[in-house]
C-alpha cells in the first residue's frame, strides 16, 4: 500500500473523530460529556498530525502530538476540578444552571421553548360519483386540456 493510501486513512479517521467530537460538544449540556467531546476532537487532530508526520518522514508532527497530549491532560485535570467545585455548589452538571459564572452586566440565559406545532387541517379527499351518475367537470379539468 502506498503512502497516499495511508495518509488518506489517517486523515479520514481523524476527520471522523473530530466531527463526532464537534457534534457531541454542540449537542450536549452535560459538562463531563462536553469535556470528553473536546478530548475526542483533540485526538482527531493528533491522529491527523501523526498521518502528515509519517507522510513527510518528519518527527515534528509526532512531537506536536506529545505536547497536545500534555495540554489535554492538564485541561482534563483543571476541567474536572472545576466540575467538582461547581457541582457541589449547584447540585447539577447542566450548563444552563450555572448563571453565576456570567459577568455582572450580562442578562441570564433562558432556554427558549419550542413553538407549538400547528394543527393541520384534515385532508379533503376526492369522492367518486355514485354509480350511473356522470361526475361534474371542474374548471381545472376544462382549462388545462390541450385537445378535447
């Protein structure tokens, strides 16, 4: 297998990891899951750097991955300590409940409720004429005929 195939495989898996982490970060409200999604995004970038490093036969990308792992470990330690402290104060891991972290001049965030779904009118189905009775023709059937 050539180097281009290896590079494409590394980049594809890295992009999938980063995409899953990004979607998970934006759709979750639990702080622990948000930190896990951030870690997944970092691992996707790290895998891409390792792929490029192998493709160019250079150890710079792999050394950068070591620094990313160190930063991710520090971020996890600080983040988990912050989560424990805030959980003790609020009793929840939902980010919407942590209004005290805002600046003093910012209004509190309130979640918008979805608009109610309007009721659709019942569909009007065409009816067949009774047996032996010729149906009445509407304007639509007479106007749009090419040949009668």
